[in-house]
């Protein structure tokens, strides 16, 4: 049970710019339909900062600020740049739950308290070619995770497919970032991570399951690439923090009372609650979310040799899979088939009252186009925290 979700979550996290990003070679291709936000995705909109109070910051300015903070916390130059790239990727693509607003506080706390190693000497411990186990040496997953994904990509070039697992490290940001790295190499990318143990199993009243997100990305031709990223809980844990910040309500089936009874009406975030598996209740499929959470736990923490659920011996384990499309089928045929399917999906006849169908990756690509041009919207409290923390760290910022 979470008496105060943000501190509990933070404690768990402890255990397109001038600089080329990891995705500089990936084109988002203009030409998709206009966003049409009015009447669209109201559940998603509840996490957005109201435009009338939002402070828009150019991505390069926030990137430089975050890099300077990581340097001040002791990270080497390359790691500071890489870690900032993961966070700015999330903010530019509208993944606020895993951008700087929520995450930097936990990271700063971890470094300051000695729970995160700023200069890890991560090592490959087991290596059979297409399968690897990496010890992260308690390093921040924002820096170690991309390096391990790149190892999987390199091995997939040799073997067609590769699977790498790393544990003994920290939070790695948005799963999408790591899966997405494979797309520029004409590969399918999959990444999973063991999230905080805040979810009750179906019919249960104890937090025994991790949030356990999955990210999957696949290349395409003319269409925006398929890019799925979701927690296996009814709502991503970090989004509870966003709701508290912007004053939003939880939707029915997102959380349960401390006795395990699902909250089935829209309400403010309860003071004490449990998160529910994807589906919310058994009647609408929470057993599926329950099973998916267990699957990710097996493929991350258990496979990484660190136990499971509340008995984990380290807070986080991450898995990275890269599959070279050309090892399985003709690459151009694959991209043409993906384009045809993605186009068919977004041109689908809509249900009454709906404007369009959006497949995973479309909204994020649209956010990237908007925020690259117009800046990333932040809550004023976030900017205040950044400027104050930069002053404490002796790090320069570019936030006004």
C-alpha cells in the first residue's frame, strides 16, 4: 500500500538537438493527419500541464541543463550526455511520466545519498554470443541501459537475434527509448524493465507485482514507425505523480483501496491505495495484466538472478532484445507490409463520435514535431525546482 506514492516510487528508483541523438537517423515523415486534440484522448489529456500556466522550454535548453546537473553529480561526460538524451526523448515525445519533471528528483536523491554509482564499471558476466548477462555495477540505467541495448543490436547483426539482461543497476527511463534504438538499424527492438512493486494481483490486497513496462519498436517505410510502450498496470506509476501535480483524478479501475477493493468511479488520488493490473478488474481482464506482469518479472529480475516481486535482491533488472529483420525476411518487403498495415489502421472507419484511429507511436511523433518547434511545456513548479537544484549543485542552467 502506498501512503504517499511519490516518495515510495522515488525510493524504489534510487536502488532533436544540436548534438546528434541516438535517433538522428530515424525520420518521422511528415504527412500524418492533424492531431485533432479536441474530443480526443481525454484520459491522456488529464496528464498534460494546462497551457495557460505551462512554461515552454526549448529541448536544447533543457538538455543542456540536465547534462550539467548529471556532470555536477559526478557522471562522466559521455554518460551525462547519454542520460540526458533518454530524458529529453521522453519529454519531446510527450512521455511526461518518464521525462525530467518526474524523474530528475529521484535521480538527484539517489546520487546525493550514495545509492547510485555515478562512475559504474559495468561488465559482461555471461556471454554465449546471442545471449548476454551484464552487471551494471549499480550504475544509472539511463547510461548503462542504452549501452546494453547497443550490445544486443551488435550481436543481432552477427546472429540474427540477441537477448541481453542486466541487473544490479538503477532506473532506465522510458522502455520505448531502448526499443527504439533498434529501428535505425532495421531491427525490431524489445525492452522490458522491472518497475516498482506497487501492484496488487487480481483478487489480492498486497503489492506483490512490479509495474513492469514493455517497449516494442519496428521499422517501417513511409509511415511513422510502430512504437509501443506501456506499463502492465492499469496506469503507469509515475502518472500518479503527474496527477498530483496537475490536480487530476484517477479513472475507474486504476487503483484499489488499501483493502484491495477496486475504485470504480473517477476520484482524486486516494491517500492510501494499491495500483491494479492492466484491465483493472477480473471482469474486464485484469488477469491478463497480472500474467503480463509476471512474464516481465520472469524475463527481467528472475532471469537476471535477483529474485522476484517484494523479494527482489536488487530494485531493477532490464531486458533488451534485438531482431534483425533481414535475418527473417526481405527487409523492403517487411517495410512495405508494415506501411500497408499502419496506413490501414490509421484510415480505419471510426466509431460514432471519434475522429480517427491512432496506432502506437503516432501521437508521440506528433508531439515530437510540435515540441521540437515550440518547446516542451513544463509546470512552473518543475522549473522552480530545476533552477533551485541547479543552484545547489553549482550547475548552470538555461531555463531563463
